[in-house]
C-alpha cells in the first residue's frame, strides 16, 4: 500500500517598515533668474541619492524664508525665486516621504544669480 502524505505548510510573514527614509541633499546649488524675473527649483533637483529601505519615496521642498511667494515656505513640488533674491543665498529644505508617511529632511544652500540684467 502506498501511503501518500500531503504536507501543507503555510508560512505567514509580516514585513514591518519602521525605518524613516534617508534624505541626502546637494550641499549647494545655484539657480539663475530668467528674463521673466523668476527661477523655479524642483524638489528632485536638489536630491543627491535619498532612499528608503522598503518603498519608493516622494520629494517635496520648501524655502525657510522668502521675499517672493509666502506659499513657498510650505512643502510642495517646486519653489520659486524672484528678483528680490538675486545675489543672496537661501536655505531650502528637502523632504523625502515613504508610502507609509515616514519622512526625513535635509538642507541645501541655494545661491540665486541673475543671468539677464532686468
């Protein structure tokens, strides 16, 4: 008699992501005011290799102070510099957030220059 034994093994594995992403910023970047009197800077453009151990990350950026649009002090995809910023260095904060909402930040010094004489 052939005895068949059916062995069913179920393994339940729970992966828990309890680590914040790692934010890595450029130390310094330069933007140029264009003929329209503005310069845009995206969050991704100041990233220097940020990562998370389990998921994709989302980038946002904000200015610490502003002479231009007060909304730029809130985290968003892109911030704006204007003529009042020419020949200054401004600190901006990059925020990287994973799919669970964990986040980390880093700071970048941005020098604003004038390409065209307005």
